């Protein structure tokens, strides 16, 4: 396929592009470039696809001509960032994505893989949430995911086939690193401070998934027969990767021994959810998670040792999405609508 990957310069995108090239696809990336200040390490002779610098809100149908599929990841990328400016979050994450899908239909793009999130389940019990469970989003970010799934599902027809991948919380090394993801954050704290500090009391549930397993889910969605993935929702992860936050901290403490583990207190963030991943593991041909949180934490420790990760680097703004956007706004590089000035 000829594939356009939006968000190609992000945490997932810089790993996904080379993977799709290896699997024989003709790949072009697109990214607005908010996070290009942050590059944690190099990965040798890996071949990256060409990348166009453009905001998804400015894409026209002509930009999409000739593509067989679009993998869409270019949104404001987590709950805290979505709260920074809720109106702009809706402009980009909901309206911008729906407009992109309409342009795809105009241009004859037949496949559209949308990276949604398990955060749509928001506030749940200890029961496992399936793709059929009622959503209960608690943040603007998660609410936009629900709206996009609804609107794109209504657009599905014989010529336009969307697939919705509700990713668990990612972890693991990436050159375009994110230290605002729970396992990555706790591992970085352990390495640079000798402490594993949690802001919550450790009881909330979170499902995790390795960043390369997310890439595999996308690749297998593109490769799957249309009738299997057409207008389907898949939770992306593995049942064994549902953890309480304190269990994630315990895993990190095994990989970074000697660190002090500190619990926080119960606070206003009420998100807690366990998720069933039976559907993707039984119905998406070729997919299974090949990594777990212990392996991810071990990979991070090996990386930190290799590059000599310093506390200054760990705390650098570009590795935390909210801090980077706040910096770009404060320095007037972005305007009030998050367009480059």
C-alpha cells in the first residue's frame, strides 16, 4: 500500500514509519513538528520515510491523492495536554480529524486507521471493559476520541473503511521519547533520582502496551482483509498487561533496585479501568503482544545506561508533551490556535 502516516515524528510515529517500510509499504509521513526539539538517541541505519511538515487542519484532498491508506495519530496526545486549551483540543482532535477523514473520502483513500485510546473507558470498576462496553470519558482528550469514533463510523461505506485502535497506555524506548507516560516516567525517575514517586495512591487500574506492539497492531490492521477490520474497534494490548499503578512501580523497582517507592494520595483524577483484549488477539490475523512491562522497563534501563541519561535530559521539556506546548506558546512560536506563528 501507499500509506500516509500523520504524527510520523512522534513517539509512535518514528518507530512505525520504518516498520511499515520494512514490510514493503510505500510510506510518507506528515507532522506539524511540535516535538522535534526532543531526540533522545539514534538508531543506526534505520530507514525513515520522507516527512511533510503540515498541520492536519490544513490538509486538502489533493494532498491525499494516490494514497491507499491513512494512519492517523496527529492529535494533541494525552489528557493533561487536552486540558490546556479545550477549545483547540476539539478543533484539532475532533473537528480536524473528521475533516481529514472527509478529505480522504474525496481523494479516494479507502483505508483509515485511527489511533484511539483506552482512556475512553475513563471511570470504571474492576470489571474488564470490552469494545462493546459503554464509554465513560473523563477528559476533553477522551471525549474527542469518542466523538471521532462516532463520526467516522457513520462515514463508513463501500469506499471508505475506518478501523479504530483503542491503545492502552504506551511504554518503551523511542528516539522521540515521552517521559509523561507512567512506566517511562517512573523508570526515568528511578534512574535519575533513585526514587519512584507516584502522584496517586497507586490503586487505579491502567492497561499498558509496548510502543512496538502498538506499531504491530497498526501494521496488521493495514494487512488484514477489509471485512475483518471494516468499521471495527479493537482494544490494543494484552489481558496480562492490566496493572494497578502501584504494581507498575513494583516492576520498575525490580529493574532499578535500591530505589525508594513513594505513594501519593487519592486525588481528583478518578480514571481507573481494566480492559479486555480478547478481540484483537483472536480476530486480528497475526497480532499478539510480544513484550510486557518488565521487558519494557529492562529496555529502558539498558538505554539509560548506554546513553548516560542525565536528570537534565530526563526533565527536558520536549520529552513531556504539556511542557513543550506551554513553552512554544510562551515563546510565541505558536499562536492561540496552536498554529505556527
